C-alpha cells in the first residue's frame, strides 16, 4: 500500500489488492445533434419562415383538407396556400416574415430550416412582439374608455345606426351623438337626458 497517497487508503485493501477504484468525474452535458425534419414530419409542431417561389408545374404530392398543396423538393418542401402565420394545425409558418390570409401564395422551406423551438425563428419573435404591443395598446384604450364612462362625463360618440327605408330595404349610417353619461347598464348607455344608446352600436368614444 502506498502510504504516501491518501487516496489509495480509500480504495486499496489488504495485500495491496485493488477493490473498487475511485469513480470517474461526471461527464459534461450531452450535446445532441440538431434534428433535421423530413417530408414525413416537417408538419409536426414546427416553426419556419418560408421564402416566396413559383409553384411546380407538376401535380402536388399532397393536398390538405383545407386545400393547401405540398410538393417534396428533395431537400425542401414547397407549399401553396391561402393562409400563412400561426396556428396552422400545430405549426407556425410565416411567408417572408409575415402572416397572410385570403390570397393564394407559394413558398419553399428547406427541411433543415424547420425549428422545434419557435423562438429560434425571428419571424415568430417579431410576431410575439407585435401581439404584445397590440395587447398593451388595447389595455390603454380600454382604460381610456372606462374613464369616459364615469357618470357625469360629457362624451362624443360615433354610433352605427341601421335605418329601415321600407319592408325590403335597410341603410346603415354613422351617427354622432354628444351627451352626458348618467349610468351604464349591461347593454345600454343611459344619458342624463334619459336617452339610451345600445353599447353594441357605439364605435368610438371621445370626450366632448
């Protein structure tokens, strides 16, 4: 036994025979290879920013129930559809960094560019920032309107009014109303002069 080596006392026993050698230090974090999607799974929970291109002249390899057409291009997939953006089934697919609906457009994406983590795609991060900004603006607008709805507040309203011309014809027009708020019910603004205005008809609120 090597008495000069304190560590030896912990794992060597009588006769100098080794029993259980000291354990090796734990291994570092395992580096996993990046997953590359294929034609069989590019549509399962991925996020991607597609680039605009022309649709192939040949028949599509797959047509979804919503009418979107897909072509397998070997190292990429081509999609022709009238809807792009978030919540495309389980995916977030942008076209040139943007959402689009209504117009049929075509784009391609390399299989290696489909991401499992949506935050890895700049177009998705930009979308979340736009949504956050829109929500913040909506909160500010709701707070502004709530202030105008306090009893005693003079307001200028723009209302949507539908007038009946005859039994078969109706006309929609905008009407401006200036009044003082007396109270609000679940469905009406009751003015100080007793008039009532349906809340669903009011399009804009401003101080008078």
